[in-house]
C-alpha cells in the first residue's frame, strides 16, 4: 500500500468517479526538500510567486504540512480542498482554485499527446515529460501553473494565501511527485477519461492515415542515414495507443494463382520465368495451409506438413518441390540441383508423398537400431500369422528386412515407425505410409503396396 492512498488508478487515491480523487492524509515529513520532481518544484514556484505574504507565510505553510496538519486532499477539476489544522487544533477548510482548460484547449493538448507516443508513455510511467510541457507552451497552453494561477480560498477568511492554503499546496506537491495526472485532473480531465480519449483519437488516426505520412516517414529515414529506430517509450505506450487488431481474414477456397511471367520482354540471362511461377505458386499454397492452421479452419487447407519440414536441406526441399508435379523441365533442374538422377528423384518424390522428410530419410539413409528395440516388433510379427503362414524375414541392412521369396521389404525409421517397400526393377520403392505395427506395414507390402499416394 502506498502512503499516498489506495483505490483509483495506481494506488494513489480514490474518489467518486473520474472527476474527483481523494487522497488520504499524509504522515508528517522530516527535513530536506519538500518535492523531488521538476514539475513538483514548478508547482511550488507558482505558489511562491503568488503568495503576497512572502517567506514567513510560506514557512508557516511548510511547517503545517511537515507536521501532518493537512487532512485528506480532494482533487477536482479547477479545485483542491483539504482541512488544515492550526497548532491549537482549530481546523479550517482550505481551497486552492486552478484555472481549467477549455474544450478547445483540451483538443489541442490531446492532439499534441497523440502526436508523440513518448508523451503518453511517460505519463503512464508517472512522469511529466518536459517535451510535452514545451510543446503545449508552444501551442499556447500553460500546463503547469504560473504566477497568479493558484487562487486561494480559506475558512480563516484571509484575503490572499494563508498558512492553510500554503500548507495545502505543499501537500499537493508531494501528490504531484507521485502522479502528474493529478495536475491534469485540476486542469479538467481525469486519468480514465484522458486515456479513453487518447485511445479513440489514436484509433481514428490509424484508420485514416494522412496522405503525407509516407513522405514524412521517408524523410525521417533519410535523415537518420539508415534504418530508423523505435523509441522504447513508443513501444511502452503502444499498449493502449495501438488500435485493436482487425478480425481474422477469411480462408480462401483455394490458394491464389501465380501471375504469368511470360511477357514480350525476354528474361535476363539465367532467369527462368516458368520456374519463378512454379516457386510463387508453391509459396502461395504453403501460405494458405499455414493460414488454415492458424485460423483453425476445416477442409484441405487445415493440415500443415510435418513441423520438421520447416528446416529442410537443399536436397530435401528439392524433393518437396518435385512432389508438386512440376513440368519435366523444372523436374530436371530439381534433380540436377539435388544431386539425383531423374529416377532417383522420382523415387524420392514417391517417398515424400507418403511421409515427407521422415519417409525420405528411410529411403535414402541407413542406421542400425538397438537389438532391444526390435524385440516388441518380433512379438508383433509372430502373433500376426499362423506358424505355417508367417513370412520369413532376412535382414538386408541396419534397419531393413526383406521377405524371403517375395519382392517385399520392411524398413524401420528412427522415429520407431515401420515402412512397407516393394521391389521395382532393380530398386526398392516405398509402397505406402508408415505404421507403428510392423505386421500392418508388412501386410501392405505383401499386398502390393498402396497406390493412392504414390503412383
């Protein structure tokens, strides 16, 4: 709990709505300066310049405030109020009036604040940014009070500042140290109202950018001599200044089509327009799938390929692209670029269609599993067939087993899944998707393989 009260805002005060805040009485304070911020000192300077009673009156006001003689302080537009006790215990109601801003002046101040997110970021951090005060002054707005701006009224019937109103001003300086929004409330607007108006104004400005925004940004970029930076203050303020995000887009029925690059102008040497069109179409298809996953949409676009396929080698990505059935000329380039023959690329493409990068690794790479990892597979295979019908397997490599007397093979991937293979000519070819059950994968191979995904 702050010594400055609880409730409204950041724990500094409470009140009846946004147009009044009441701060609990502060405890006595020892020696030293009465305020620690430049805007708190500016507030006391206005008091000192306004008090006709001079130094003796100000000393009496400081003594009252230091002694804890000032009660709860009420802050409203144009007025601050508190009960202040004399040494004999007599309490007087002390008021200090502060000139409120007009509607037109508030409009100007809001425009200034929205123009620089750093101004708002500083206020949210309970700081009074000097640049905001300077910008306001340049626009004819005196945010901080000046000579004669603090008009006293007191129950002791003094005609000018008295020790009671001076004590109130000293106490308010301590409140201003903690929260400059107190000053803005005196000028006529509460914190919540201000922030709502700033957000509305910022949202409207973002929705209708001015025609010169691009030119101004370009000018700032050139003046900076390179990439422009982003102020930490602006990032901090963006939490409420940035307008809400728009509604998610609707997933298109199909990926967009790549524009034709076949024009009357011949391409530069080494540039293949057909290959560029193919790559653009591939990018559109992948983007549509990713968008479908983000939106949680159903249909063909929802499924996204294995997450491991986001970090593919050049050879793997060439196979992924070839699985998109490019024209023969592009397929030849993909085969050459990945160090494969056309036959090898066709086999790799078939594997990819069954299981992506994992299936490609089973086709082209070898590894040796631990003997213990194979025991459960032996049990599964033994239980899937009668003794006189069970296929006989002969190990043909680290993780490959060929069926004796048949053109069928089982391969084990490093992820523990089993893959069916068939012999096609002199090469082994993927025959279907993987299965955790080796007997199911072997049955697919013995049945001649799956045809839906390969070809």
